[in-house]
C-alpha cells in the first residue's frame, strides 16, 4: 500500500460506510463541550460540524453511486485533505486546551506566593479609589451642596494624606474617612474583603442613647468574652463612645473597615460600676 492509498484509506472506508464519519463528529462535540467556556474551543465545534456535513454528504453520494456504473469520486481529492487539515487543527487545539487546563490546575494547587506590592502602588490605587468616589458623588449624591462641604478641599486633603500613608490599612482608612464628613449612613466606602474573617460573638444595639449587649452567640467562649454579658451597657469601645448618632460608624469601622479580633470595652452591668473588658472575636 503506497502513501497516497494509506492517506485516503479512512475516506475510502467512509465511502462504503458513511455512518463512520459520525464517530469523529461525536468525539469533537464531546471535547468541545468539555472546554466550551474557552473561546479557542470553537475550532472543535467547527470540526464536528464539518464531519457531520461530510456524513450527510457521503450518505447522499452512497445512494447516488448505486444508480451509476463505476462512479468516479474526484470530489474526494478535495474533501479528504480538507477534513484532515481541519481535524489536525482541532487535535492541536485540544492539546493546547488540555495543557492550559493542567497548568491552571497546578497553579491552583501550588502554595500561594505572598508577594508584597510596593507602597507606591497601594497609594496610587488609593488615589484612584478617591477619584472614583468623587465622580460618583458628583453624579449621584442627592444633595448638590454636599451638606456645605467643599469637595475640592476635602479630596485634596484626602489625596495628600494617602501619599503620606505607610501601609494598606491606613490608606483604606483615609479613603473611608473622605466620606465620613457627610455623616450619611447610606454613603460609605466598602473596602475589598479581608483575607481573615472576624466574627464577633456579641450583638450590640442602641436603646435610647445607650448601647447595650443584647445577645451572645450560642456556644460563645465565656473566657474569650472577658466577662461581657447580655444587658451590659457599653460606655466605650476602644476609646470610642457609642451614641445613637455615631453607632452606625462603629458598626462600619468594626464590621467592614477594620475588623478587630480584640476589642476593649468599658461596660457597666445593671446597677453596677463601669469596668474594663477585653473581649476576643473569632
């Protein structure tokens, strides 16, 4: 068997058995479905469609050949190489997708690299956040006077403070502080999520103008709470005095801006004296 006959042997098989062309079409569809989210997988779908079209065409030619004597299939000289080239391209694409998937899997399994970004990069990111905040304020805020606040002065001071900051935590605090003068609990900066989640085992609420502990998480470690109990009045949290007007700021500070695993309270039990409590979160 010469090389040309060997090359056209699969096509010759399909001339007598057109349904065989469905096998590569089905295989390409299955591989395409596996890698479908990747745009580069479209070649696999195109190859499947090409084989399906060839199966339909060859079926028609199969019945046509039965109506003539010694049919000559010159068309196969074009169809065969075209199908081989498309299929070869699909095989190469499948191999590249397979390697990319394997590389991504290895990257996920590899230990994370804790590369420290330069502080100049963090400062630039903070300034970008502040400029975006100002654009949104000017576009969406309901009070065009911003409660009498001069935005030029406010944000110029904010950017100057960011350019002097030495760590990410300070930068995020400065960005958040740019909105606090509005004293609007519906307008605040939500920072990117922290890597370590802090869960507080206590629940606080304002009753009148006094903050109280109104609940503790079931199963909370009493030793970690440092004696904090339901019904205690909270006179201070880390030197901040909670009031009805500022309580949302404390929730914002401890819940989103700077979650703290340790909080120092000045608490007072009903009828008791103020005492200092150091409570630990999870």
